[in-house]
C-alpha cells in the first residue's frame, strides 16, 4: 500500500494537467468572445437581422465575423457549440478537489484545531456550500436585484466575502482559499450548463420549427457570460494560492480573497473598455496595484499557526505515529528539514516556512507523512539541492516509515 502513493501522485498530476489544459481553452474562448462582442461595429452592408460585424486578422488569414442577436433567417448545417471547455474544466477540477482535499481530508481539508469534525462532515460542508452558492446566485439573478447589473454585483461581492470568512472557520487556510475558487468556478460552469447553453438550445429549436426566437434568451445568456468574464481572474488566483502561504496562511486571508475579486474586476474593466473602443481607463491599473499592495501588507499580519500550532494529530496521522520507525524518521526530518520548515526558519534567505509546512514537532511530521515520503523519500526534491546533506539511508528510512504507517 505504501507504494500506491506513486500511482496516486501521477494520477493527481494527470488530472491537474487536464484541468489546466481545459481551463486554458475555456478562459481563452470566453475572453475572445467577450472582446469580439464588445468590438462589433454596425455598418451599412450588414445583412438583415445582423447586429454587428468585425474584421480580424490572425495567422496570416482574414476573418469576417457577424453577430445576430436572435438568429439569422436560416440555420447553417454546421454549428459549433462552445460548452465542452467549461464542462471539462469543472469536471476535472472537481475530480482534483476530490483526489486531494476529500481523499486527504484529514490533512488538507480539516484542521482539528479549527473545527474537529470527521472526514464525512468536512466533505459534506464542502459539497453543501458549493451547491448552495449556485442556488443563491441563480435566484439573485432571477430576482428584481438581477435587473440591476451593479446592484447584483455588489450583493454577490458581499456574499463572496462572507463565504471567504465562513470557510476560514471550518477548513484549513489552504482549503478555505481553494474553496473560494471552487465556489466561484461552480457558479461560472453552472451558468454555462444551466443557463447559456439551454437558452441557445431553445433558440435553435425555435428556428428549426419556423418560429421567431424570443430575444430575452440571448439577453439572459449575455448577462451570465459577462459575470463569468469578471469572475475568471479571481478564480485563477485562488487555484494558484495553495502554492503561496502568504496568501492562505494569514488570519486575514478572507479579506485578501475579497480584495482579489476587486482586483480582477478592475483589470477586466480595463480590457472590456478597450475592446468596446470606449477609451483607455488607465486608472484601473493604479487601483489594481494599490489593492495588491494592501493584499501584500495584509499577508504580513497575524499568521495561521500552521503545523507549529497543531496540538492534535489528524486521524490519518495516528498510524504513522505508531509505526516502528517513527522516532528515527522524526529525528531525520527535524535534523534535515526543520531548519527551513519551522516557525522562524534558520536557513539564510528563508523567511517563511515553505507552504506554511512546519516540521519541528512529532505531530506535524506525522500529519505530513505522505508529503515527506514523496518529497524526500520516493523523490529527491527536498531538501533543494540536498543542502542539508540528507543521506540515501535516511531517504530509505522515510520510505520504510511511510510504508509501515500505510499498512496499519
């Protein structure tokens, strides 16, 4: 069972790779069509029912694109649907969430020092919050509030800020920040699956039946598409945040999350304004920089204790503390790794424990058994450049200890 970790790591790598590839395709098409829509021009040569057109050049060729608000008076045989990029991104992302945060819930999702709940309860909270986010958002869009674009965005911002705070009260800092991304990305994917594509399907069905489609379906789909456009950049930040403890390991991480939404909005506002040929709002970059400086300042505030503050071993860690070679493995880790992985690193140039992982006590070492085995046992990634001169025998010891704990 101990060697299953190698297969598990490559599986998570493959899923992560797939997730990144599909996300690039989804974001790319989303940004392109928003820019295209904003840049459409009305010309005298437009055919009947056409709303606007644009000429573009790319890859040595010229493209003439026309948009119909409802649909043309005929339906071409070949119609390309942009939906699978969104579906594949969400499905691969959820699979990755399950692989890392649900399978490893005792380590990555649940912090027993924050909220001591069993794995199933932590996973239930995660799933419930993700589903609740879409339900609340969708109802808001369909309510009178949804008629005001600015009013809706303000209410949504308040909800996202509240969710950021709420997640920090039940999950690890890393999981809290990641869940902000999942929460938001689920709204985006559901917009495509539940609103945009069904509305387009209705329009196509009306055309085939010889009926005139109602323009409201296109209007609703455009609103949801615009929301997705403004939410994209924050989601990318949240997905990357797990690699940066300064983002997730501060007690102000929920405020950082809320400010990131503002940064994303002003950046997209700049590009959307440019694409609509309505000027160059350079002030947006100043606002984004100021907000980012505030975020950096907040990250220096009170830290989440991390492994140093863990007084209770996770349930998954208990077998590793009972393993035969635990004492020897713990000594090796504290000798070779703890100079960097501690509350106040002693290694020159290291000011924060990498990824907020602190390995200067037995509980922390047991909680991070799998990561230790992978990084310093099966692979030789840690310590970087083997600066602490960990021996082959010590690496073999870490692997043996992990195998023992996995078998218990």
